[in-house]
């Protein structure tokens, strides 16, 4: 099972993207963080589909 990818706001008004408990990238705007999260989610889904094929 894949780890959860999520976006969380930080104290300075930027956003951090996490995979499980690991912070992948920080200092993003909300839009940048959401786009990065979506990209990771698509990549993860594609890898899971390829593994099942």
C-alpha cells in the first residue's frame, strides 16, 4: 500500500508536501503544493497500475 501524500500549511504561510511522515518539499505556495501533490499522486497511481499489469 502506498503512503499518503498530503499538503500542510506552515507557520510562515507557505506549504509543505509530505509522503507519509517524510517532508518532500517545503516553501511552496498553496497552488504549487497542490500541483506537486497531484503530480505525485498521478505518478503513484501509474506505478501501481503498471505493477498490476
